């Protein structure tokens, strides 16, 4: 059926082309000139659509249906087979990275909505229950208000405990960072694809595939999608910078084989000089001693405050719910349940305040932000060290280009990096470093 439809379409196309080539004014149907032109058109059609052509179309259609290459297709050269396979794998990785970016973006928006909705709903429950507990001793329907306030406060305590466990603001921050990093990976892989369209180096293509796969696995481990299981620990015992890039292998070359020309201060090629190496070493040292340490300390501070409020909120709400059980239990009409009512109202208000500070200020997001910034500076530091560990300067990235990239990542100009040259000396102490390397964060 498919062959017949293809033949019909081809024959119709040829007829249309032949008709378009005819002049606008046609002779009368009965004239001799009309009969001659009709015979010529039929002869041309027979030449254009021969039996052999129709059989070849049928064979090609059968090959396409069965998944085989059409007859007469030249075989793929052996030297291009690897590159083609590597390109297909890179294309698959790029598509997966783009899909991951969309998934993290959608889930990040959802979890940010969780944070706002749960914050307002929990505060509404707590404050409404506190008002009911305060008014319960003064109204005839004290038992109803007492039971309602206790139920609402107990619900608020359970909700606070669950929300504090998952930290929606921190989850949203994780997804935002993951979206940006997955899009960056997508751009890098597509750039590698554009390069390998003209290149025939199979080894380089396979190395790019392996590097891209390592980055995919590292990103999946650093920013998981599911909540349970696989969610990152929201209250870790030790705070470390976030890591979303694969660990580099130690260089095989020894430091003793570093180019002598670079150590002598003369230009050693590829844009690298001794002064530029000292600048990069100084930048890496300042990043490790000041920037990374500062943001890790901020992350620890945010974590301690968040942990304290995560415990205080549910504890206060639970205490308020327990206090409602004693409303109206005291003897005497004036003092009936006054202490229990006041305790329930006060504890409920404090629970709402703790919940507002924790999730309204998004302390979980702040902790994750500081941790990610520390990881950002550690990655720059490792990139500099990996570049300088390469003994052959010709195999490094161009020195001027690398210097520009580092300056842009730090929010500085290339001339600002000269001040870190003296900090590469071992005689310069870490305590004497006053300025931070990065100005971007």
C-alpha cells in the first residue's frame, strides 16, 4: 500500500511538472498539433517513470520499512564510524540534560509554592487556635472552643514537624541551582557536537562523551529529584561545600617536570608566563583561605539557627495543644482555666513566630545558598589547580583566555588579579590575607 501511494504521488508530481511546462494557450482538441503534443508528453512520461525506476522505489520502500539501508548506499568508513557513534551519544546526553533542566524547573516551582502555602496555612491554624484558646474561658461553649483549639494546635504541630523535615525553601533552591547547571551542561555538550561535526578525532569525541557522562552522574547525585528516598540531609552533622562536578584524577606528571621557561619568567607559549601562574596560585590560595571558609561559616550559622527553630516550632505548638486540655479544670469561676488558656495562647503565638522566622526568612534556602557559593569557589580553585598541574603548557588552555574566565567568574577585571600575585609565596601567611578573591557573591 505504501509503495502504491509513493508511485501515485510520483506520477502525479511528474504530470503536474509536465503540465506546468506547457504554454498557456492550447490548440483545439481535434487539431493535428494537439495530437502530436499529447504523444510527446506521453513519451516524456515514459522516459521519466520507467519500470526500473518503479522497481527501485519499491525496493527502497521495503528497505525503509524493514530498517535496512537502501541499495547502493556506500558503506560508512571505519574512521568515521566511531565519531558518528560518539556524536549520537553526545546528542542523547544533550537531550537528557535539556529534559532534566525542564524537570528541575517545574519541580522547583512546585516546591516553592509548597513553602508559601504551608507557611501561611500553618500560621493560620496556629493563630486561630491561639485566639480560640484565649476566648474559651469567657464563653458558654467553652468545651467546643477548647476541643477545637486543641485539634488545630495538634495539627499545626504535626504540620510544622513535617515541613521542618523536608525544608521546602531549601528544596526549591536546590532545584533552581540544578536547572542552571543542567542548562549549562546542555550548552557545553551541544558546543562539543558542533565541534565534532567537522572533526574526525575519535579519541577526542570519546573523551567528551565520558566527561559528559561523569557530569551527568555527578549532577544527579548532587541534586536528586525524589523526596523519599534520596533527599539530601537537611541538617547535616558536618557542613561541606556543595559538589556537582566529578572528581578529577591526580595528574600523572610530577611537579618536577614543569616547564623551565615558565619558571624563568619568560613567555613559555600558549599565553602562559611565570607572573600569570603566580596570579592563579594566589587566587586559588585566597579562595581556599577566605572565600570558601567565609561561606562555609555562614552556612553553619544558618544551619544552627534553622535547626533550633525547627525544634522550637513544633515543641511550642505541641505544648499549646497540651495546655488546652487543662482549660476549665481549675476550681473557682474567676480563675477557671486562666493559666491554661494563657499558656496555650502564648505558646501558640510563639510557635507561629518561630515558623514565620524559619520559613518566611527561608533559612533552609540561605543554608543551601551559602553551601553552593562555597562549592562555586571550590570549583574555581580546583580548575586553577588542575590547569597548573599540567606540566606541558601547550596542552593547557590558553593562559589569557583562562585568566579572563577566572576574572569573570570572580566578578573582577583581569588587572585586579595582579594583587594576588604576592600571595602565592609560601612566606605569605593566611592571616595576612584581608581581601576576598570573589566579588560576585
